[in-house]
């Protein structure tokens, strides 16, 4: 049974056991002289609404009305009370939304005693959360299957996922994620991993206590960290954690393919031996000659027109190239663009990664999704034409902004980003590339 104040939910695996349960419940009600509302009572239902959740076939899902309530909030300039109300609703859906702590972090800053001014970060957080909570998948209610907890930690965040495995098939039971506090953020990485395990077990303990479960994590030192040699004085923090973990029965393994939990807390590392991001070129030739024969070189996706004659290119592009003025004009503009971008928006737009494994002469750069001013658009235009560089975008974030651009719901700053993308391919083909790359390999998180 589940009881929340004056709401009681009785559930059973079959009709026979449910009849017995109802009879026992009836006896308790009579003994305690508890009055029930006949108008609100429902019995023998295979699908039921309980505390805003639709429960059916061993799964539960939020009622669509909750997402509709979030859409009623404006996208910007919310008062502190509105932000608090908005986050309260979002928090009710926390089990369904991965990376929730990271998504809500810009809004939580607005609840401080001296909050910062409202900016595009908060507006984007509101828009992103509305989008993420629109179509939430149902979650499995753990029953008799094996319970598996995947957990991981990064510098600032930790994440975990609970699965139930039955006959070799895993079913998603919920997401959890959080942010380390100001003290925990300075912990050693192994301490953070242990703390991540502790936090996740604590959050899922309703489904884990009393069961033997499996913990999959991204490190192998977890068991050793909780074992002490007789001649050594244990760290007091570890002693407290050992006592806490003793309440639970679980096995732990190093998750070699623990990709999903990694995504919740950190962007995957660039591994040349595992995955090469999709390559997208702007001014690639449409054909080349080999051994006297014309052999057409098609781009990875068919285009209705050649990239060199894309209608969204700036009108002066072809003339600059044909008249060989591109290099000179670009050099004249580059310094002022660079100064404006880094002065007004900081240097975190671009995050250098090192060498590209396939093209060692290319300098790969990861783009951090923030404002995309006019200066940055032209700086990218210059860099991608004149220099040998590669710009990488996180697939999940890129898919969100491509979707918003298709709906024409982007902010003025991010419209420049959509223009930049269309210099390479139409938005529809970006959708195609993102979808295929996501399905091809779980580790393919960058394009």
C-alpha cells in the first residue's frame, strides 16, 4: 500500500490477491473507525490516477496536465516566487528527466538572497525544461527483477540511473542527478565517486533497501576505498561512509559500458579509438578527377543544391573567393570580431580539445552552447574557411537548438547559430545526421 496524507493506494499482482487485500483493508477501517469517501473511491482498476501519476501495467507516467502547467509560465523575467513555483513542479518530475540538476542550476541561482540579473541563461533553462518535460516516457515500477544502479561523478555533478533486469532485459525505473556543494566539489575524484554512490542509493533507497542489488560505476577503486589495513588510520569520512553502506546489501562492478550514467554527469571524452565525430565541410568540392575519369564525390547526405551556392550564404561570399579578397578581408575583420566576442561573452565559447585523431593538422574545438552573437558567427565563418579547425557540438544540445530553429522559436542571438548551421546543410538534414549518429553508437555524443 502507498499512503500520502489522506490518499491510499492498494495494489496487487492479480485479482485473487487483490480481493484478499481489500478484505484485510476493510477490517482495519472498521476497527479504527475511519471514514472513507464513496465518491472518491475506486476499486478493481487496471489503470488509475494517483498523485498526478497515471499507473498502468506496472509502469507510471506523469499526467499531461503537469507539463501544461509549466508552459503557462513566461520564458523570461520570472519573479523569485514564480521561479520557486516553477522549480517545485519540475522537481515533481525529477525521476523522469536526466541531468535535471544541471538544467535547473541557472534557475536555482535566482533563489539566492542576492540573485544575479535575469539573463539568457535563465530564459534558455526555462525553455529547455518546458521542452524536456513535454513528452516523458513511463517508468517501470520495480517488482521481482534484479535491481541495477548505474552511477557516475564529474567535477560538479553526479548522476545515476535505476534499472530492473528481468530475463536479460533492462527496464528504466528512474533518473537521479545532483550537484556537489561547495565543500564536496573539492573532494578527490575517488571520494566523489563514493559520494555519488551514497547519494544515489540514498535517493533510490525506497526501491533498494531490503533487496540485494548491483551497483555499476565508472571506477574500480570503490571496494578498496572502503577496506582498511590494520596498520593505517582510516580517514574519518570513510569510516562514516562504511557504517552507512553497511545498511545495504549490494555487489559492485566497474561498468565498462556505463555510458548512460556518464552522460548524466559529464560530456564523454574524445576517444579516437572508439568514435570519430561526423565530418561536415562547408566549401567541399562537388567532383574531382582521377586517372582521367570524372568521379563525383557525394556528401554523406544528398543535397538539393551544392553548399557553394547555398542561398543562405552571405551575398559577398562568392565574390570574395572568386576575386581572391577573402583572406585579406577576413584578416581585417578578425581582430575586431575576436576582441568583441571575448570582451562581451568570455572565452568559454570555445573549449580546445587538442589534436584530431584523423586530421592531426586540425585543431578541434568544442562549442559551449550560450549566446551566439553576430561577431561569433563571422569569426566562425573565418575560422572554418581559412584555418584548419574542427568545431564539435554536443548532439543532444545541437538537436534541441535545431528543433527550436525549425520551429522558428530561437532567441535573436541563437538565430545567428541557425544561420551558421545552414551554411553547411539545411536544418532538415542536420536532423537526419543527428538522428543517425545517435543511433549508430551510444558513445557518439558529439558531431
